[in-house]
């Protein structure tokens, strides 16, 4: 990751992706039981599992990172629906690269030559 991270937490339930920094920060405090100012990275997924948002505080403000998959779905780890899962930074990198971190299988690579 490109920031110093104290911890990585996955929010297990799908999130309405109209939520931005304030809405996701409220989820971090309320549903996840953490401070969004802790230096941790908080990862959210949409219901379709093709989009991720990552929220973190970098000492001067919030940053929100967004990734959309074109032809695959994120392999979201299974556990109790209302639980929070802690990942290592390496596991987060694997998740972002398309790996099912529980089975270590990647997404198929997608190649495009133009946007439209």
C-alpha cells in the first residue's frame, strides 16, 4: 500500500456505494467499532462484489480509494455477516490483485485496447 498502515479491516456486509467519506466513517465507528482516525485501512465492497472502496486517514484528511472490476467479482472472505475481518497488508494486496485469499486463486486477466 502507499501509506503507513496500522491495520486492515474488511467490513463484511455489502455497502451502498453512494456513501462517501462521511457515510463510510460512520460505518467504521458504528458497525465496525473502530475509530476512522486510527491509521487503519477500512475496506468495503458493494453487493455485486465488483467494486471496492478503501477508506483511510492520513494525518491531514481522509482518502477514499475506489476500484471497479470489469469482468470478475472480488472473492470476499466468508465469515459471520456482521463481523469485521482483519487482514495483513499482503492479504489486502492479494485481494486487490484478484486473489481469493482463502484459496489463493487469481482472477483471469483482462486486456483492453480502448475504453469504448
